[in-house]
C-alpha cells in the first residue's frame, strides 16, 4: 500500500535561518507531488506541484523553493526564513493517470521566531 | 481552474443529517467533483468523488445536480467527529494537474 512520510512534525526556526522540509512517498511510482501552506485559521494555499522529476511548477511568488531529486521525494526549502513563513506545511501525492484521491502527509507546523 | 463556491460555515445538531452545498457553475465535461475534509491540526482526507451520478460510500453520499453546476455532500447522521472544514474541488478527468482548494465550509456539530 502507498504511504506518505513528512517530517519533522514541528519546527521552530529563527528569522533568516534556512529551511528544509522533506516528503517521501512509498508504494507508487511517478506520483504527482504537492506542497501546501496553511496559515492559522486560513485555507490551503498551493505552493508547488510536480508531475515528474525536474518538472516543478510554482504557484505563488515567495522566498520558498522546491526540488524533486528522486521520483518519490519532494523537498521544500528556503535560504532565509521570514516571519510570514510560519504556518502548517502539507505534502500530498496523487496518481498521475487516474482520477483518484490525493493523500496528504501529517504536516509540519513551522514557527518562525 | 474551474472554481467552486461554498458557504463559509454551517452548524448542525448531532445525529442529524447534514447537507453541505457546493456551486461549480463553470464545471467542464471532464471535471470530477471531489470532496475532502480537514480535521483540526491534520491534513485533508478524501471523502468522496463523482462525475454525474450520485455516489455513496461508508463516509457520505454525494448528490450531483443534473446540470452538474452544483453538488451536495450528505452526512447522514452527524457525529462530533464530523466537525471539520469540508472542501469541494474539481479535478480533471486525467488527474494530471495541480490540485487547488478553496476556503471550504467549516462544519460545527452541536451536541
């Protein structure tokens, strides 16, 4: 069966520090991968999505970047965090060719101080 | 992307049925209607999806209007554990596209 792993669960980082959040999927190949951010009390904002290695689309201009070094690995990074980067970050995957559901990780709650 | 419109919030009494509406007047012929829900401090989870016909599963029922411009998620007997934000989204038939969520409907269950 397919599983999605996202870590860490919580993170407190100072302003200006770098960020690296990792997401891996098991049990499937060539998944669509997604990064979302949810500010407190707000909806889900799509940050990046990827339909394959080296195929990453950015949805919102910001100081974040995403990479997909392997088929089932999706990494969210920042060189210098801002206070406004605080939020709940979620990784998700869905099947590339079938219209099935998307599966979400447990999320990382990031607090920038 | 085809857009969806949902009420910001709804309340329902425990053990009563709940009807959560969604409007999608610009839906295309190849768009599936998906519903997800997000419990507090968790990632969204899939609830149900459909194309034209009404759908039932162990979690809920999905009623789709004949013109497909609206749909309703039905929770037959709400429990306190159903309190969540419910999202209605449209997905292309082939699934190979970005997945965007609106603000959803925050459902409160009254004991």
